[in-house]
């Protein structure tokens, strides 16, 4: 098991799929290996990591992976959880031309390169990357920077414990540093309140229905008025509370969803993490393997810039 009780360095956690997805759409698919295979996501991710290490100076770094992007334990509670994504992957209409998938073949390349460089890569069967991130964050004793394009991880923001989210607005050159002040300004909640906000408003992209008629602004107002989800549901049972009749009715009808949604929306904090060395490497763990990968996939300057940045970072 990974032990952080003696660590006080700055830990950076990458929501890796979120970042290589952005790289894939942000770097032209004309970026190819010598054999013509697109490697735009590979090279884009390497450039992202280089920039993150250079700009934010982590002492340790973990590329967190989705070993299971739709865990059964979440589906058991809310069957619609990410169900539409399954349909998108398996169905093509009769008049639709199937678009070649040029991202998935790049993922094993990314994994091989990270392993050869020596950057810790962690995915745990039965859990999403968010859960791995949540567990690392909960166990860390020093500051934590979470790099993700997924707002769900705002729930981990905690100023007192120096946990913040670096949310890419444009590439990773422009990052929104998300702390509790920003969350209160934009959403009216702090990190711990973000789960309640998220489950009330729902999230179609994750198949979370939310409470009908309660969007983000209404959810924020209810949380400001009643404190938290428990306070809101207590107000539903109190005929003297200042809920509107429609709000009371919709919340009451949504009790089955509200009973299970916190478990689905909240990231796990008890993932059995493997024993890994999270320290930034000074030099490549497997130079011979890395040379072969660089030559085969034409990684060139992207890889060299990362290695140079890692060497300089460790020496400073």
C-alpha cells in the first residue's frame, strides 16, 4: 500500500485521460509517427506534462488512470451512470459512417512512454481515475495539485489542507487555479459542498439525472439557505420551511435518487493503492526502451523537452 504519512512534498495528480483527450483535440492529427500513425495525443500529453512540471514545480507526480471508467458499483446504484457513452461506443446508425478511432491506439503508447520515463502511473481495477486521485489526495500530508478538466474533482478543493484543482482553460498554458474562494464566487459552495451541488443539478454527460427543475443556480440557493443536502431534505419534511411547492414536490419525488447519488458522485477515498515511487525522476527509468519508443513513434522534441525539464527540476 502507498504510504504518505512521512511525505510533505508537493504532489501533482494528473487526470490522465482528461489531459490526453484534450491533447488529442488540441494538437493536429497531422502529427504522426514515421509509419503514419497519429501520435498527436502522445506528443500533446508530453508537452502538457513538461509545462506543468516547469510552471508548478511538483516534487512528486502521478498519472492517474481509468482502470474502470464505469464501475459496476456505481451502475448498481444509478443504472443510467455513463450509459449513453456505452451506447455511443456500440451503436452506429444505418446512414452514419463510422469514424475511425485514432485516440484509443495511442493510449498504450502513452502508458509505455510514461513507464519508460519513470513517471508513476496508477490505475486500480474497479475504480475510475477520480477515485485514485481522491485517495492519493486524502492520504497526502503535503500540498496537492490536481490537474483535470473534470469539474467533479472540485469536491477535493480544501484551502486548509492546500488542495487545489488546476483546470485547463486553453491547453495547459492557461490554467484556472481553483481554490475555495473561486468555488464560492462561481458556485456558492466550498469543496465539501460541491458534491451536493453536483448531484442536485445532475450531469447529463455522466448520466446523472439530478432533481428535475433544479439547476445549478437553484441548487446553490438551496444550499445557501439550508446548509447542505441533509438540511434541504429536512426542509422538505418541514411544512413551515420556505421551499416553493414545486421544489418540495420534486425533491420529495427524487428521494430514491438522492439516497444513492452521494455515493456515486463522491470520489472514493479508500482505493487500495499499489506501492509506487511517486518522486519525479531525474533521468529515464529505462533509457533503452525509451529510445526505441522515441524512434518508432517519432516523439522527438516533445520527449526531449520533458526529459530536460525533469532533469532541471530535480536539480533545483
